[in-house]
């Protein structure tokens, strides 16, 4: 009986150690998703199934952290007078529509993940940045 308990504890310790090693190797990345200002509801609907599949795969691979879609209106606070404007910032005819946070081993792997984003077929873009270690 003691041998079985010891074996189970040893297996748990080894598997915890392997999980810790895996998570320390993975880095966190932000993916800022932009679409053309002409991105239509039809294009959103067409890409939706691909997004669902990607999300399921990311969760299965344990690389998904979180994501935030940004539908609807936006406001911008500008300058020392803190002027509030109801507008969306447009850069190169694209607007930010979501931020996604994933884990990857390195920047190259993160870029490979970005290449799978469905918005790219509609001339969207994905900005990838490594998230540096946050202070405790």
C-alpha cells in the first residue's frame, strides 16, 4: 500500500515539474487585430466560424490566455485639456477591433499564430508584441 501511495505521489510530482517547465518556457504575446474601415457585417459573419475553430484549438493547446473584442462606438481623450471626442482612431485605413493574448515559445511561433487570423484574408492586420514579465 505504501509503495502505491509513493508511486502516485512521485507521478504527481513529476507531472507538476513538467507542467512548470512547460509554462516557464512559454512567453505571453498580445495580438492587436485591425480590420479595414470597410470591413462589413458579412465579412464578420464569414470569419466567425474560423474564429470559433481557432479559439477551440488555442484552448485545446493551452495557449489561450484571454481576448477582448471591441465592437461598437469608441471615445478618445486627447491632450492636456482632456478633450473627449466620440470617434475611432483610424490608422492606414484600419481600426482596432480586438486584442487577443496567447502563449508561444518565441516570437517566431507567435508570428506563425498571427498568420492564422481570419481577418488577414480581408486585408486586416495583426500586430504582435511580447508581453514582458509583470511585476508582482
